[in-house]
């Protein structure tokens, strides 16, 4: 077992536990975005950063494991300011049409934007523009709302054992898509919908047929 302190709380957890898991066991809230327990633990988005006494920079709590005597701070001014900037940068390349988005009110990105008061975007500039794939009978993909967290990719691959989607291209053109960028309708997707369930934004959603009657 490993003894450490998180926000002045004494915590004892098994060796190999991440700081994030230790904090959750101690009732300390650390925000996450790309993290999906046991499925996508990659430390990509950096929303879960914390400060560890005696170390330079921030530790990514979803992948950094605990160490004996570690003293962790999850809520310092530095941490909160850094999370604000990270979120602002993520949202700077997002469609920001919450008023009409089907996931409004049920969106992890929107919840974090409200929590961290990211209301005006400081990083205004060029945005990536992607086509919308609504060819399949049940799933709409709008990557103008994608934050490249890869939760959908990991879920399709590790949970559903399908691997219909992955990240393609680089830089501004980076996008979650299929082999040769085909529509979901034209690849081995089974339309199970688990990628929608995993998505923290409105980039993936079910197709509505309400107006078809
Ligand atoms: S609907 Fe299922 S099979 Fe298709 S991309 Fe999503 S998770 Fe993979
Ligand atoms: S589609 Fe959703 S789950 Fe997939 S990478 Fe984009 S934001 Fe993440």
C-alpha cells in the first residue's frame, strides 16, 4: 500500500493506483475529458493536471501513479489557470453552436466550460472544417464538434472489438474517421451506438426521424 496526501487528506491506496483514482477514492474531484475508465486512459487532454510537491510542471493525474509520501494539490491557482487555458484552447477549435446542439445540457465539454468560466474564447483564429457524415441510418458524425479525445476509437476497438474508426491525417486535418475516410455506412460499423455513448461532446449523435412522418 502507498501513503500520500491529496489536498491535505491522508490517502492509502494500492501500489499502481493513479493519482486520479486515489483522489476519487478520497472524495476529491479532478475534472477529466478524454479519460474513460479502463478504456481510454491516455492523458491526452490534460484537464486532469495536478501539482505534486517537489516536482516541476504539472502531473497528468489519470496516468501518473502514486508514490510513497507524495503530496498532491488539485486545486491551486496555477492548476485552475492552466485548466482554464487548456479548455479555452480545446474550445477554440470547436463549433460552439450549443444553442442548437442536440447534446446541449448533456455535454461534458459544455459542463466544463461553465465550471471553468470559459465563455469568451481568447484564442480566436483559423478553425478546422470537416464534412458532416449523416449517410448511415442511425448515426450522425459532425467532427466540427470533435475534440479528438479518442474515447469513441477506444470504445469501438476495445469494448466492441470492431475497430471501425481511428484518427486519420495530422494537424488541422486530424479527424476521427474510417478506412479511406468512407462513411460509417460503408465500413464494418455495426451501428451499435457505443461510440455515441462514449463521446463527451455533440460530435456523434443518433439520427432523429421525428420529422419523417
Ligand atoms: S457504432 Fe459501434 S461499431 Fe460503429 S463506430 Fe460506433 S462503436 Fe464502432
Ligand atoms: S467523436 Fe467524440 S468521442 Fe470521438 S474523438 Fe471526437 S469528441 Fe472524442
